[in-house]
C-alpha cells in the first residue's frame, strides 16, 4: 500500500474546501502522491501546520471564555472564585489577541514569499 492510498491524498491535494485549514492546502500532488520539490513547498506545509494550530488554539480560547464565564456566574459572590474567573478571562483574551497578531504576521510574511 502506497502513502497516497494510506492517506487518500489524491482527493485533498491543492483543495480549499471548508472553513478549517487543511494540511494539504496549496500543495501539489503528482498522481495522488504529495510532492515536495522545492523549499517553497516546505514553507507552504509549515504555514498550513501553523494555520491548523492557530485554529485549534482559537477554539480552545473560545471554550476557555465559556468556562470562565460559567465559573464567574456560579461564584455566588465568593471573592476568590470571582478573581479566578476574571484572571482566566483576562489571560484568554490576551492569548486570543496574541493568536490574531501572530496570524496577521504569518499572513504578511507568507504573502511576501
């Protein structure tokens, strides 16, 4: 069994379907096999990996905001729990801002290449 048959690359190479990033976006395939023939192909692969990690980090950030909100609502006025919930919200918002700035910087650098 070849690598192309194992991962079904023929159907997903060089496609942009869906709103989540794929590992094989903008990649070239030769007869169903992923082909990395230049440094630019390797850069595209790394950019795709970073895009996937940023999407996962963003989803985790949104979940953390929901968890912190529920934690804040159920704190029943306890100052310790309220402070913990506010800290989680603060750090999550800072993390999401860092993710957005990183995505913007990565997009800028990738467009320059």
